[in-house]
C-alpha cells in the first residue's frame, strides 16, 4: 500500500472497540490495519472495519472516503464499502434512493476514470451490482445508458480515460453476474436482460477495434470486454460475426496478439455457438488464413505465436467437430483445418524444451475419431475414406514426437522437463489407442512392417530412438487393446531378441512391451523362452529394476501355470536381486510376482520353495527382534514384514482346484502360508513386545495377517485363536487403527463360524470395552459428539470450525455433516445441539443464546434442502465472526 504514512511507534494504537463510526475513525483503523506491527491490533482493526462496512452508517460515510484529497487506500475502502452495501444490504436502501445512488456512482466513475485503477474497478463493480439489482424493471436500458453516458467524443479532454472506464464497467458487469448468488429464476431473467443489451455493446466494440488511430490499450480492453460477454451466450451471427472477424484482424498486431487469441478461443469455445452453423463455416477461412503465419512461427522458433494459433485451430476443430463434419458441402475446408491441426501436432522440436504446442492437439484426435464413429454406418464409411489417411499420417507424427532426444541433450534436461516429457508420452500412448479405433489391425501391421525393416536391414545404421518409438507404439496399443488375435504378435516376439539394446530408455521400453504382451504369452507359452531370459537379465541391472520387476510380475501373474521350466532361474535371480539391488516398492512388486509363481506349484513343492525364499529374511528378522529399538532396525523390520505381506497377498493355492479333477481338495491340506505364519508367530510376538507403542511397526504386523486373511479366507482358520488373543493384547495396550481394521476383517469372515465364535466374541468384547473407556475419558474434553465435530485442535489454541476466523472455508463441509446427521438421526442431533450450544462462549463469544437457539431451530427444520442448510450454517458462521451480511473487507481487497 502506498501513500499512507506509518504511525509513530511510540503512540499507542487506539482502542477501536469503543470508537464510533466516523470517517476519521475509519482512517485510523485503516492505518492500524496496514502499519501496526502487532498482529492482534491488526486483527482488531480488520474486525472493526468489517463491522463498519455492514453498519447502516456505511451508506453515508463511504462517500467522504472517496473525496479527491483522500489517499488511494482510503478511497479503495470507500469503494469496497459501497460494493458491500449494494451487493449484500440492498434491501436496506429505500427505493426512492436508487436513482440518486446510481447517479452518484456514475459521477464518481467519471471522476476516477483517470485512476487510481483499483478504485475505479471497485466503483465499476459497485455500479454493476446496482444494475443487477434493478434490471430490467428499475433500470430497463442499463447498459445502453452506461454507453451513452461514457461514450467519448474525440474532442473531449478525458476521452481516452472515459473510454477505458466504460470498457472496465462493461467488462465487470458480466463477471459480477457470473459470480453473484441468485435464485435460478432471477438468474434466467437477468441473463435474458443482459443478452438483450448486447446490441448496445457490440457496435461499440467494433467501432473501437476498427479505429485506425486507435490506442492499443483501448483495443486490448475491448477484446477483454468481448471475452467477458461471450460467457452470456451472446449470438454469434450478424454483427457479432463481424466483431469476431475484427478479433482475427487484431492478431496481426504483436501487442494485441495474446489478448486476441484469448478472446477468439473464448468466443468459439462456447458450446452455444453450435447453433450458428453458418458463422462457424465462415470462421474456417479465417483460421486457415493463419496457416502461413503458423508455419513461419514454427520455422523461426516463435513458440508464443505458434501456440496461440494452434489454440484457435483446436478450439474450432475440437469444440465443433461434429457440427463441421456434418457440413458435407464444406468437407474440404474442414479437412484443411484437420491438416492444419496435424501440422501443430508435428511442430518441430522436442516437447517441452523446444515446443509446448503439440500437446494442445492430442484431445482433438480423440474427439474427431469419436465423432466419426458415432455416425451411422453408411456415413462412417464415407468419413473413414477421407480421414483414415490422415490418421496414418498422425501415427508417423506421434511416433516421431515420442522420440527421445540424443543422450547428450537428454542429460542436459532438468528433472522437471524429463517428467513433463514422460507425461507427454503417456498422452501420446492414449492417443495411439484412439487411433487404433479408426485404423484397427492395419495399424499393428504397419508398425510391425516398419520395425522388421529397421531390424533386418543390417547395412544401414539405425538410431535406437527409431526402434524405441515403434516398440512404444506397440506397447501403447497392447496395454489397452486385446491383441490376442493379432497375426503380427508372433513375429514381434521373434523380433524382440534381435534388438541391440544399447540404451536404458530402449531397454525399458523392451521390458514394458514384453509386459504388455503377458496375456498373449499365456495363450502361447511356447514363446516364453524367446523373451523371459531378457527379463531375467534385466533384473540384475539396477537401472532396469523398475521395468524388469514390473514385467516379471505381469508374466508370473498371467503365465504362472507355464513357468515350471523357468522357476529355478526366476527364484535364483530374484533372491539375489531382492537382497542387494531393489528399492522397497520394487521388492514388494517382486514378492507379489513370486506369490503368483508359487501358487501354481504342486502343493508338495510350495512349502519347500517358501522356506528357501524366506529363510534369509526370517533369520534377519529374528536378529532385529532381539536388538534394542533403533530407527535403522525399525525400517528393516517394516521392510521385511512388508515383503511377507506382499508375498501372502498373491500366494493363493485355492486356484489350483479350478479345473482339476481327482485331486485332494486344498482345504484338506495344511496351507503353506499358515504353516509359515505359525512358525514365525513367536518371533512376531517378540517384535511386538519391544515395538507395541510404535504404530508403524504394529501396522506392518497387522498388514501381514490382514493380507493373509483376505487371501486365505477360511483356510486361515487354524490361526483364529492365536491371532484373536494377540489382537486383543495389542488393542488393550495401545489402541490403533490397524488393529481395528484387522479385527473387522476377522469378524467379517469368522464370526458366523461355530468353531470360532468364542475367540471372536471375546475379541469384540475386549475391543468394545477398551473403546468405550476411551470415549469416557474423552468426555472430560468434549461435552458431546457435537462438541467433537465443532472443535478442531490447532497449535496454539482451539478454534471452532463454525466460529473460526481462519477456517471459514470448512463451513461447507461442516454443513454436509450436519445435514446428514439431521436427515438420519435428528433426535440425537437435537440433543447434541442443545448440549453443545448451551456452553457459554461456544462456539464463539460473538453469538448470544438467542442466536444459537435460532440456529438450532432453523437447522432442525431442514431435512431435505441441502442448499438451505449450507446457507444456515454460513450465516451462523458469519455471526460467530461478527461478519454477518458481508463477505469481508480483506477478500474485497
């Protein structure tokens, strides 16, 4: 804030609470708000000023604050007060004073047309609010009157300033309409009235944009004004169409280019524009006329210009795709627009370092294919004949844009650039999936032929990026499309081992491509030998750990019944890798994959393989269990327990029974997971004896059993007694959410089993009694369940949600809770309200008992109207903060 002198630090801040509402005291409060170093004094000043804005005297003291001799920040407060009074307290003003207030505002806007800008804007918003209160009956031609009053004559001294003030007023009027809260019927009435006033605005904007000697600032404000009005669904035909053409003309002015782009995009992106088909068709030549400028910008590396033109082309082509497709007599024009967007997709340079334009176009290609495929079959045939060649070109463009840069360039990229490029490639992957909907199996054949030529032509050197991009295309399609019936996949599997992997990015893509074909490999297990050795080789390379583990997990899940010849190699490599090379999450993925793998082994082999796999980890866990607690030991314990959880999540022998005949049912055999858990149960109890108060360790322990219970279901029965006793001990000593979650799982599965009823009943009784004792202790701090909802613990103090000055944004969520309580348990809510609100000073000292009673009565009456409950809670919140009837001065500023 400029202009206002800081107060003398030796002078004590005034006691605002006792001050009467005068202009002088408002100025003192503003000085205290801006310059007093004491935050408590600042808060007092803001509260006093907020109350001043809501007072009846504000209608009078706001005008002196706008005197020319006042400082800008004081004038701004005066203008903000006017807006607050008009928008929130309009009913307080007698009808016979409406005309006077309007004339005063018009006069002050004229006076402040030369600035300060912040004061002018607030006065314009105030007049806009007045217009919305009085249109159409009280002020039938409001906009036309504003244009008449402020439209400048060339010979006027302040013509330029008046023109800018008029444009500011016309810009904020639709914005105030969009932001204010209005009943639906009133909003519809006002929208119609404002749309009727467009005939006064449109000619003015055309006149300003067509001025040869016009000031760029005026033209920019005219463009912004149009952007504001198009949100009211003004018609696009007639003079409005001419105005849009004027906006295209403004693109040739570098000072206006960005604003003109925003305005054009806003205008043609309105869904309502689809009603004006002729206008949309007439826009196509204007957009196509920008193609040469687009090419020049791309050639010269002018990212801003190419970005802006691309936005315009995409806005027209994507928003109105179906409408323009249906104009069959103009098919060549729309095809040209599609090709212009294709140029934008393939704009030179690597995203996001050299260009940021191509990403804007990707959703267009989905929209176009979706619209084409939505037509009747006979029309589809015609459209596909025209656009399939374009989509084949698009494939080439997308794969080229997905190319990695040279290793030297890629190394120089920032981590943020690399992440944006990764996301960009994901978007390209999604787009290729949509392209497949148009091109079908011919797309896969195209990719396969190109990859084959690259790999088989040994005489011509090939950049690794070319191979990687083609594999990336295969992977993108195979991830989401069923390729099991494709006749090119066997050839692809045969080509993969021929790839010379000289680069991490290429190796990762090879891995992910193999993973995307896991379901196909399950149907063609004889091909596993072609690719599985490559995956296992990747496991021992730290830089390929993510892709190789992910791929192995998918193969183990889909092909587990056909992996017997490879199980020794998989287990050997996995055991080495899991101990020395992988991060925590990669270890978990690998253990899940091994769980799938072990599930397919014969029963007599599973326990032995489990023992071999887990013995080193259990031995390590035993060592840690007998050490003194330390941060390092804790992390290792949680890590090993997490590995067990991951393994037991997927080790499901029940699937062995599917399709098998003449075998012993799984239920008759000892489940290997149960055997292992019984063996380590004493060890886990030892861990808990030292770590029972640590919620993370307890959560890890509970996670092992919860995953096992979910997978084994009734096969877990032999451990119900032991686990129930352990859970009871955990919860009674240190109640924790993870123990409750596991208890719920146990109850859900075993409470109905006669053999397990007794331990489950004992566990429920213990958990219930412990929980009730916690609630009993909590009563000393919370007078009722409502008190629990109303209070929120903060670092230095306790603020109530409804009554807090800093947490008013939570009131909407709080109203949802109260609405649900009132709908489903109104008797209890009434009791809680009575108990909670009778506490003096709760939830705020600002509200009286009478106001609290009114709040309770209003709330309890509303059991079906959620919107009304929100209003009731919001009003009570404002009462609690002494801000009833206003949105607050600080927000205005």
